[in-house]
């Protein structure tokens, strides 16, 4: 946009919406930075003799740091409390253990590589350039994953007769109604500042295009919803628009209609072929020294020239003396792990609040949704399960694993307080209202409450905006030779890209300090 | 460079860390394999972690730990609809058999960790007056009385004590018909007239443990 047209755009927005809309639009126009591929990290070599680096936690952040530092000659040891590598990057397959505290489950899906469930990360958007950089470098095959599917459903228990409505119909009608109102407002010149005749004509055309209005600016249904009948061998007959009042009364426009417009959820998204944990597995394969599993870190002691880590492994307490430490342990645990951090650093770490997510995966004996014209994507419901996800892979295969519930933040507690069997039954009942016969298709199921997972107890730690202001910079600065890392130390917690952004930041910070120290010692 | 400054700072901190209370870790038993998960919430050596709302259990009398694990297991604690925090603990106890309950209690009693810092803002002097009724069961020095089932209160996190007194007062704890010990304590908590009294008595108990 050149300057002139840009100003005209803003004044148009101003005429319609007042100054706050102008402000937001300008912000959006200025925020086009931070794109393009990630540059390969350039870290100074460790030099002869190597140096010991200890990394706490074998999630994506820890693995990345080990991968980058071993490349330039550091001797990296990863201590991981869990029985497995990957942290929250968890894909469940036949026989896998779900290490929920109080209820250990074993995944009872069929022994078939196509039948897996991404219990943690599941989606990668094209602008998560760090994730994509490593997937390219480590050759992790990716495929497109349907996220928003206009053929999937919107379901509201108390609206539209409790029957699922196709997303296409809901969105098309909502846009049609709004466009018609706006068209009329332009016609009446109902704005704070008068519009030029030319702008009025264009705006009316825009509303017509946006909402599929007829030539008089009226919304009378649209083929964007699909046809009621015909379309191939006969004329396509339009569906009647829903009642505007019913649509207004419903709640999906509030909860989820803009999902696909969320930058991180915008189509097309990607996933790792065969399961998202193929990303962490690819990192783990590169390590010179395998991750030490079942090694719970129990104390972190900073020294003048390094960090001592006490951990328990095979029934014994051990000590590892390292030159540097990168720590991805969930921050809320650090208060329970003795350390000699300064008070301000501890205050900053304690300023985080635990986040939470909950997912259910259900193995279905038939891919019944495909018979309803749904291939991948998400159905949204106002029931507590929130969503049903249909797999994008294995189309027309015999079985499939469906996401049967996805609760966000505090909604997760409702499911946490149930036994695993109760959760599956609950999800089955909810699914039944959307797909009659749903329960009968369920052959196996697992539930993963992140707030109850061993060594995790949450996902998506965050601070209040005031605390962010106060502490964020402190938590990403090192304490002695100890860096706190992970998606938690980013403005994108609960995204892998956040974990990698934090790892990149810590590595660059580490490198700058190492270079500065080398420069000083070579002078002295 | 930041290091020179940082290093002299850490010299000081290190001395503090190595002081008497911090030696605790080495004196503590290694966590039994099947009880490692207790430390995930309650912290290493069961030192307590406010971020999880899980209290310090280190050095507590084994008989009382057993009593509470049984209370959770029986559903006397952690089942009231308002006891959301107790519900975090309950499945842990429900999964333990009698032998494991004994082992867990032993582990807690043998664990060593620093006495927690005071966090509750209360008037210990005013609390002393309220405490006189408590002393009958919990002892003048709050060291507990096994015969009465009344636990030592010294060494527990003050924020946890406040929550329990509120729970007893509000019937969130101690209202199950089979929970006889809980019922006794519930009656006693009712003697504390308001939130301020709760904070004061807790401040007094905390002052006992630091002396
Ligand atoms: C339900 C859900 C959905 C998600 N969806 C997406 C998505 O679609 N796309 C996306 O990009 N991201 C998604 N994420 C986020 C993604 O999973 C995380 O951002 C990423 O995996 C975090 O990696 P990390 O290394 O920062 O932390 P973690 O993976 O949490 O690693 C921390 C590690 O520390 C270990 N640890 C804990 N205590 C100790 C101890 N005392 N000693 C030693 N080790 C210890 C833990 O076991 C763990 O392995 C999702 C997450 C969840 C839970």
C-alpha cells in the first residue's frame, strides 16, 4: 500500500468506526515484521577441551539446545525426569503409557502406525519459521492438516433445534446478514464523516462481495452454504437463510467463528506425517549422548564458574558439575527444587501462573464422518468437549482416531476430576448429539489432562500483563550460568515456536557472553 | 560483562545455601521409586510448593501422614464439591495400598527441609490468646498429640494452615459422618470468630516453629 491509498484506507475506517478502529488497523499494518526463514545459529565453537553443558528437561527446547551446542563442540547431557523423551510433544500409539498422576493409563489403540493421537502439539502454521527450519534441516516429513472445515459442524445444545449445522451455512449466513446491514448503512450515509460518492459505491460493492448480497444489497441465501438440492444434474437450489435472531442468540460467533482468522490457526496448517513427536524423535536421533531418562533434577546450585545439578537416577542421588546449565523444567516446579537463586529471580519465576489443557483421543471402528462429507477439520460444540477433530490422514481407510474433547485453560478441571473411564463416557455422550451412533463406533480411548501429567502439571504458563512488564525480561536473562528456557519463557507459550524462540534467544545470549568473555581473556 | 558482579553475588548466596538448613537435602532419604511423584507436587524432600498448593510434609509425624492418607482414600477429604484443592491430592492417596501408605508416611517423616518462611500477615500476639484453646489438643508448643489424633502444627506452611482452618470452618473438611478426628477439629475451628482470627492464630503458630 503506498502512502496515499494507505491514508485513504485509514480515513475510511475512521468514518465507519471512529479512532479506535483506525488505531488497530495501523497497528496491524505496522506489525509485518518477524517473518522469513530462520537464519542458522552461529555459535562460537567450544574450543579444545570442550565444556560441560547440562540441560534440564528433554522437551523441544532442551533437545534443540543440545543439538545446537553439541555441533560446536560442547559436551551436552540432558537430564529428563520422565520415562520418555519429548515432554509435551506426545503422540500416543498402541501400548504407550499415559503418565497421569493417580491414573496411569495404557493406550489401547490397535497396533497400527496410522492409529495415533497427538495429545500435545498437533498444528504448525507456515509462519512458525523456527519449527519449520528444524523440520527442514532434520528432514521431518510434513503434510497439510485440515483445521477449519466448512463441511464440519457447529453444534449448540439450545439452538437450531440442538441439531448440528454445517459451518459453511453458519458463516455464510452470518456474513450475509452483517453485509446487508452495512450495505444499508452506506446507503443512508450513516457515518460520522461523510464518504465521497466513489467510496460509497466501492463500499457497497465490497459488502456485496463479502456477504454475497444480491444486486439490491439484500441477503437471500448463497451457494457458499452448499445447495439444498441439485447442483450437478439439476439446478442447485439455495438453502433458506437461517433466522437472523436465532443466529444472534447462538454463541458460536462469540466462541469460535473467527478461529480460522487467528494467525496461528489460519489455513493451511501442517503436521508431521505419522505423528507430531517425529519432530522430537528426529532431534533425539542426532544426539551424541542419549538423554538420561528417569533422572529427576532435585537441586540446582550455582557456582561462580558453573552450575551443579543434583538428580536422582536408578535409586541414587547423583551430582553433575557443569560449566553451563539450560533449564526447561516447568517454572512452577522450581519453588519445590532447592536452589541458590537470588530472590528477584525466584520472585520472577513464581510470578507465572500454570496453564492447562485437556484432550481425549478415540479410536473409531469406522470413518463414519467421511460418509457425512467431512474430511479432516473440526466440529465445534457448546458442550464441554468443545471440539471434535477428524483426522486428515488415512482417508477412506478402515479406522481412524478422532479427537473427542479439547478443553482449554480452566475448562480442563471438569475432566481432570473424573476417572479416565468417566471421561470417555462423557465424551461419547456429547459426540452422540452430533453424530448419532457415535458411541458405538468407539473402540478405544485415552485422555490426557496436562494439569495432572507427571513432571508437567500444566501447559501454557503465563503471567499477568503487569507481571510480564515487570519480570519477563528478568526470566529470560540468565542467573549466573543458568538460563531458564522453554515455551514458558516466550510470549507464545503453548506453541512449539515459543519453545524454539526461547532456545534461540538463550543460545544467542550465551554466545554473546562467551564471545565477550573470550575477548576479555585474550586481552588479559 | 555481567559475570564478575554475578560471581561475587553468588559467593554470598552459596554460603547461605550451604548453611545448616540447606544441608537438609543430603540428610534426607532418596525418594523411593514409587513415591517420586509425591515430590513432583510437594517438592523435593517434600518441602512444599505453593505454586501447586501442596504443603510441606517433611519431618511430619508418620502417624498423622497415615491418618490423612487414609482420610483422603476414604473420601473424608478431597470430595466436598468446594474442596477443589483437596481433589488434586485425593487420587494420589486412592491409588496407594496399606503398605505404600506406611512407606509414604515413613518417607515424609524422614525427609528434611528448611522450615518454611512466614507468608501470612497476622498478629501473633492476638493469635496467642486464640491459641490457648488449641493447646489442649495440639500442645502448647504445637507439637501435636498422637493419642488425640491432633497433629503437630509447627513446620507446616502457614498458607496451608489458613486454608485448612477455613476448610474446617466452612465444613469443606471434617463434615463427613465417619471423619471423627475431622469433626473434633471442625468444632474447634468454629471458635475462631473471623478471618483475622485465623490469620492471627496462624501467625502465632508460625512464631512457635521459628523459635
Ligand atoms: C494440548 C496441547 C496442545 C498443543 N498444541 C500445539 C500445537 O498445535 N502446535 C504447537 O506448536 N504447539 C502446541 N503445543 C505446545 C507444545 O507442546 C509446547 O510448546 C512444547 O512442546 C514445549 O516444549 P518445552 O521444551 O518448552 O517444554 P516441555 O516439553 O514441557 O519440556 C519440559 C521437560 O522437563 C521435564 N522435567 C520436569 N521436571 C523435571 C525435573 N525435575 N528434572 C528433569 N526434567 C524435568 C519434563 O518431563 C519435560 O520433558 C500444545 C501443547 C499441549 C499440551
